[in-house]
């Protein structure tokens, strides 16, 4: 049996897939991540490595950041490069918005603190300490259009959505 991760982990980097799902009415969400080490693993073993966490008083943008920060803090990178795969345009665009955020002291044109500024500050502080590369992945592709990276991302996408739906079903039945 060939290890599914062989051709994606030839370098010494850690592949990190992150996604999140939130219920906007309850402001409860679940973030999920999958960390793939440089060593080859089977797809079945990767399924078991997906981590899920609940976040309260959140929004979709905030939850994506919370999930990424939790994942980056949780994985043991040991100085290795981390390649982050996400479908969050906000996260992908953050490095390019850093200078403006800092020059404006995380304030809007109307001099109000921007939403989630503390999370943005934490993001920049953490990514300054780590060697991260961010890659946009298009989520929710149909099966026959998915490559191996999309399949890895699907694991975290499904985990966060499934957990959110399960918790909502539990609440309805109580």
C-alpha cells in the first residue's frame, strides 16, 4: 500500500489544513485542523489525526483565526516550515495587510478599533516566530475535481461541519 502523503511531503515541512464552521444565530462554532508531518502516513491514519475544538461567542472570520492560532500553537513544529492550507481569504490576505494595520494602530478610518484586532496581533506575533507559508485552497469542490490536497482539506471541512450539525441536533432534542 502506498502512503498517500508521499508526494506531498518530500520536503521537511509540516502541512497544516484548517477549516471552521459557525452557527451565526448561536455564535458557536467548531474549528478543525489536520497536521501532516513530513513522514508518510496512510489516508486512514490521517483521518484519526483531525482535531476539533468548540469556540463560543464567535463569527466566521473570528473562528477561522481562532482555529488557525489554536492549530499553530498545538502542533509541534520544531523549527520546521509549516505550509498552511485554508479556504479563508481573510487569513490569506493578512500578511499583506499587516503594515497598514500596524501603521493605523489597528484602527479604521473612523478611528475605531477593527474587529478581531487582538487575534490579528496574535497572528502576526506567532507567525513571526514560525516559518509559515499560506496557500489558498478552494473548498467544497466536487469529488471528481479533487486532488490529494483537496482530499486532505475535505477531512477538516467535514469534521467541523459534522460536529457543528451534531451539536445543533443534540440541542434540538433536549
